[in-house]
């Protein structure tokens, strides 16, 4: 994302920013930055119907700049498309004030955003991250088993299913080579699909994961193709391949794979590796019934109020979905919690709701905290409405039940 123009007052957060999305990942940043009630200005195309004095009617498509007051958004991560709906807030000769319109944000087209309640600390952090020109960490992953492969792109903020390869394999029979021939055809199909996705001029790390030895066999297949084929660029990919074990070939197994030491050691400098590691640390503390680990909105809020998520190891894990609430008071509530933790010297991690670590966090109410010192009674005195979290083993088992049910799902929507 390129910052074209910015006139934001730091004191009160007033002002606007003009941004240019340059790649599909930028649409994800735009989705997080834009909130309901914000003012969004972008180019639009409207069909205008005109009627002549004789009563004949004609229509034409007119390009114009429209400013809307945002009411809702629709984001398609696989297509990288963001549709923002709202009421027109600046009248022109083609569109009436107050009418509804949907702006389709596109790559290489500027849009200008002004915050209705001002740019708070979370919005400013998101803006800073969006316009960061440093190379974004990426990882390709193929989660597979014999006859099934899910090819995924894992960025700092999203896990995107790019292609699914599935064929039926005959059973192994003594004296028959049908299974081996079909397996080789499956590897070839997966390999061809993978090559259509990745950029071999500057290949990103590739993770192969499977139960059993399927990933290892596919790794050998790739090395054979690299050594015997004419595509010399493929040889650059081979050293960047990591093999890991997964419980299944389905996408929900990625959270387990990404937390394995073999993977995190190679991805230790990436944002999502740090977040995955923190989530694993939190769940391990929960399994031990450690009173320094709490989850749930009110429990974590109380911990922050007591100064227990500060300097000395305090970590707040919070889903970015909480900042997309249409209720302004709710957004302000979580911005204040984040600001308080930062002032106390604690670490804040805003996890993407479209990343595996963020999905696990949403199963805990979208917020969790690792405290600097143990507290036993954070959930005491809370009414039924506030008791959405806790730290006792039974409650975390219930949260893990969400993941347990995923083991029986065929696929997760992204």
C-alpha cells in the first residue's frame, strides 16, 4: 500500500489519508482500516438515465468521484476484492445526497479515508503497517495426503486457499502398479498446480505437510523434477522446502503445523510465527491451569485495569475483529485496553481473524492475556453476561472443543 497523501492531526486524530492499493494483500489492510461511519472517497461508475423533452430516454455510464458514509463491507480474500457500501455524503449533479452506493475498491486506484471519530492509536498502527514498504513475509504450504492436496498462501495476515487437488486412488494390490501410477499422476497434478501459483524467480519458503510419508514422497518428486527438468529456476525452490507432520490434509491442521519447532525455527523472523508461538504458550499455560493465563473480554479487561499485563512478560492477544464493531463505544473500549497495555510496558499482538492463530483466538472470545503475575479471582463477581472466559481447565477444554470439531470438517471457509 502506498501512502499518497496524509493530513492527520496527531492531537485529535482528525484528517484524512489517501492510499493506493498495489497488491491483493493491500485489500486486506484496507478492510481492516475502514470502519463503519468512516468517510470514504473513491472513483465510481454510475448508470445515469436522462430523459429528453420529447420523452425519449437514454442511459450512459458516468465516471465520477463519490464520498460515502460507510455502513458495511464485503471482502473476498481469494479474489482480493473489497466492496464498501454506504450513504452518499457529498452531493453532485449525478447522485443525490443520502442515496446508497457501493464503492468497489480496486488495485492501482486511489481512495481517501477520513475517520468519523478521528484516527485512534489502533487505526494509526494499522495505517503504518499497511504502508510499510518492507517485503512482507510469505509462505506457501501444501497440506496433503494421498489423493488430496490443499495449496495455500500464508501471508502475515491471511491464510488463503489457492487451489485444491483431489483424485481417487486405487487401493494397493500385490502385483499391481495401478496405485503407484495414480499416485505419480497425483503428484504431477499437484506439482503443476503449485508451479502456476508460485513465482520461481524469487521463491518463498514452501511447507509440505502430511500424515505419514506423503509429503516426503512429494518432496522427492519435486527434487527429481528439479534435477532432470529444463526449468533451472526450480532448483532455487528445493533448498526452501520444509517437511512437517500434520494430522490430516485439511486446512485446520495448519495451526498445528505452523506451531511445530521445525517450522517456527525457519520462520522465527516473521510476524505470524511470533503470534503462533504466543498462542501455543498461552494454551500450554491453560493446560497447566496456570493463573497467569486468562481469556474472555471482561477477565482480560480486569487484568489490564490491575496492571497485570505490563512490563515483565505481559502479553495481550486480541482479534482485529473486535475493532470492526459497528458500535463506536465498543471500538473505543478495546482501543483503550490496548493503549493501557502499551503504557504499562506490555506487549500487544493484534491477530488477524483470517489467520490460523486468529481463528483459535476467536474461539476464546477474541481476547486472551498472559499476565506478569498470577491472579486467581478474575472471574469472581462477574454476572452471567460477563462470564465469557476464564482460566480453569474445564473452560479451556470447551474452547479446544471448537478445534476438536474441526477435525471432522472437510474444509474451512477463507
